[in-house]
């Protein structure tokens, strides 16, 4: 950690970022509306992408201080620690 | 403020971009070898590409007082073709002693396949033999976390690797600590939609600090911003972070990492300043 780059005070962040957050939430709402309005909307219910979006919205409602990291992991493929590592040629 | 863009593909950018970057304070850039947007037909196509990286771009950059450095490899996407990759890796030593070459990069993974991992290791074998710095591309989107874990596994499995001579690039919230906690340098890429925004990059800096971390635009043939590093500078200023901390991330850190290369040359601006 670098004490010179402390996070800005919470009320100030809220003040500065409120309109941006509002705008981005509206974008997500409009994307979901667009999907609902389109033809064959029933097909997307089987698509994992929709459930990922819904899961991500649940993360936003939680109290974690690492929501961005949690959402990144939600949208990530699983890692298998037993994969076959290639052998270095010394 | 003087800054370095440690990862940008100027071959895909117009001369006006050099001009505007210089106007914004850019004094040096490094350009890793990457995917051209299409798979090249032969190793000879890479010979021409490497010639461009070591001869043409340094001259174009110098017109604007910018030092141009490059990294050589076959990128992770074309590394799926193992025999082509071996031909290209065999050709790299011909170019390694050119005055602007910093090391081997951007090697890495794309879809995290066995072939990509094989060629990643063979690049590391070359870097170990020739004692070169290594610049690493981590995969995009859903492949990033798994790919970064696999890359760290390979780096730790190779006892010749010195972490302070390796930079893991395109880190985001879920991968930054994999790089830093294992002693590697890391780069955050400020790129629309698929990578970091300047605001999220500054959030990451607030969370992990300013040691061994840098920021780049990865400007290329896609929709991208060659002035993304100045955007990060503005975002840090907007939050009231001191100039010394900003300068560490956008100038001193890449300088410290690059100065480990035998072929690093100080930016023109620094040489002139000391006259
Ligand atoms: Zn790149």
C-alpha cells in the first residue's frame, strides 16, 4: 500500500460518482428491456449469459468491499490446479 | 508530466498519434510483438514484422522526441501453430541485439491451450538462454483468471525465472495480486470494454499501492486510445493523489523495469535535461 494514494472520502466519492452510477444502471436496465422486447426472448432464458448478469446484480446488492473482483471471478472460467505444466528445457 | 507508455502497438497507429502523445508528455514507448489481426502465412512474414519493429518505428517515434523500444516473439494466438512458432522463435536471436529491443514479449496465453503453453515455455527457454526481460500478455475476459494462474504456474515451475525481470500485463481486479504477490511487475491496460478503465485502474492502485505497477494504453488496430495513460494521470489528479505518486506509476516504474535491459537507452528528454 502507498499512503500517498488513499481512497477519497466516501461522501465525496458518492457525490462525484452518483450521476455516473445512475447512468450506468439505466444502461443495464435498457439492455435488459431491449432483450425482453426482442423476438424469441424466451430463448435467452436458457442462455448462461443472462444468469451471469442476474448473479452479478446480486453481487451489487451485497456488502463486500471487493464487488468488482467478485464480478470478475463470476465471469471467469474455472482454473484446474492439476493441469499439465510443460517441462522447461535447461 | 513526462510519461512512458509501456505497451502500445504503433505499427497500427498514425503519425498524428505520435505527435499528440509527445504533446501530452510521452518520452518513451515500448511495442510488443502481437497478432496483426490475421494469421501470418509463414515465418518470413514475421521477419518483415520484426524489421518494422526494430527499424521503422524507432525512426518515426524519434521525429517527435519519443524513444521507441520493442519486444519480440510469436504472439499467443498464432502460437497455436507449433511448427510456425518454432520457426519464428529460431529467428528471434537474429534481432535480439538490435539497439531498441528490450526482451521477449508479449508472450502468453490466449485460449489457454496445450499448444500455447508449450510455446510459452519455449519462449521462456530462449529468454533464459539469452538472459532477456520477459513481457507477458494475459488472456481476455473469461479466459483471463485461468490463463493468469497457468502463466504464474509456468513461471514458478521454471527455476531460471527471476520475477523482477518479468512483467505480467493486462492485470485487472482479480489477477493483480497473482502478479504482485509472486514478485512480478504488472501492467494495467486501459482499453475500452474488454479491459480496465482509467477509473478502475486508479481504484486498483489505491488498493495495492504503487510498487511494481504500471499502466498502458495497448493502443492497436482495435478501438483504443493512444492517450489513455494521460487519462489515468488526469483521474489520479482529480482524486487529489500527489504528483510524486502519479509520476511513480507512469514514469519511474516502467523506467526501473526497462533499465534492467542491457539495451535500454535513456529517453531523449532525460539526456537533454542533464545537459
Ligand atoms: Zn498488446
